[in-house]
C-alpha cells in the first residue's frame, strides 16, 4: 500500500509548499486564471516535462470560504488561539494531501500542481504560481458560447430573460447557430455585461496580488504569461516556465497535436469546451452595442492589462 502523503520534515515557509508522498518529496504549485483563459493548455504544456504533473480542478477557494467562516465570528471558538492556528494548518494540510494524492501514478513527478480557473490567492506560503491572462474580449466570446451551450451558472442567473433563452433554444437546434449568426451571441445586455464585469474584477484582483507578491508583501512566487504570448511562441515560454521551477527544458517532450499542446485546435466545435482557441476571435462577434457594454464594464482593465492603449478601439 502506498505511503500516505504527509507534511515533509524541516522548518520554514518553503516546507508548506511541499509534501512527502509515495516515496519522495513533492513540491507543489498552482495554475490560476479566469475561466476560458487557457489554464488547461498551460497545464498541458507544463506536463510535457517528465518532472511535472498537474491535475484539477480542485476549487480550493470553496474550502477556504468554509474555513474563513469557521474562524470569522468572535463567538466561534476557532476565531481564537490555539484553535485559529490549528484551523489554518488543517486547511493547508488538506490542500497538500489532496494534490499529493494525485501523484500516486506519477512516480517521477518532482512538482505536482493544481489547475483551477480562479482568482490568484496564496493558499500555501512559499508556493510558485502561474497566472495566465487573456484578452477579456476573447474570454467574453468563448465563455458566452460555453455558458449558452451547457446552460452554465452565469446563463442560469439570466435565464429569466426571453432573449437569452431564445439564444439557447436556437443553439440547441443548430450547434453552428453562432457561426451563422455571430452578431447574435452578445445580444443580451445583462448577460454580456455580467461576464465582462467578472473578467474585469478578476483582472483587477490578479494584477494587484501579483504586485504584492513581486513586492514581497506575500510569501509566494509568480510567473505571469498571456494566452497571446503562448500562442505566438509556446516553445520560448514553456522553457521559461520549466526554468521557473528549476527544471531543464531540454528534458521536455515535444509539443504535438495528440497531446493538444500546439496552439489552437483543428476544428471550431461550439458544442465542445475545446474550441478553436485563436487570438482575436472577438472581432467576429463584436457587433452592435456589445462593444460599448464591454468598454463600460471592463475597458479600463483591458487597458491596464496592456491589450489597448485607450478605449478608442
């Protein structure tokens, strides 16, 4: 029976981002980014290196909300020491043990990670973080198609809208509906604004947290890359990512169609969660007032992220 994962020996914050699992020490890392920004692709690129395995999505932020509530109120015993520190330790142990458990079938993995599309937050002191950023307009298009296709959580918030319900009905009858009618995709103002606002909120949050990490205010390291940079030169950027973890890029396997690590996909299937993945696809769908809706909801964050010099686009 494999040895149960556990906390490695030693002192210092670095040990909190490592775990002993299945016969060796495993170092832990995280991949974050907004939904439909390329977290899966980034994970696939990293896993071309034999010393890396990454799995997910764990959504540890849901767990953290529970622990925070557990320790929040003054009348909660866990809001005071020593229970408060014990609760925080249990939260970190849960993260380590869950990630490490997935190393059972990957004996050569020195690094084991979680890929969850979520805001950047440091759950384990000392852990490396990869953050992928994508043009919010392409995120809006990709996420809108997915939400309408599967009736996802954002769609459900606005499903009372006859206009949005009709879009889903049209799509379910013809999976190529938005290819044939691209101007219809972003025709529901509340739905379009909501997705744009959420991308903007996460962009503000992530850029601020990255600044704090780089300033030394948070105990972590961070490597940020844009979806567009990866698309343009995946070899260069994956080599930099391996080096960020202290690994030799020369030991990595080549990128292939079969491993879905080359940029983009060969087909544009709107019924799949893996669409064509091109850069600038938003030009096809931004028609009518949706451009103004996006500018009002997320224009400043688009500028801050470096995608436009101003709102005059």
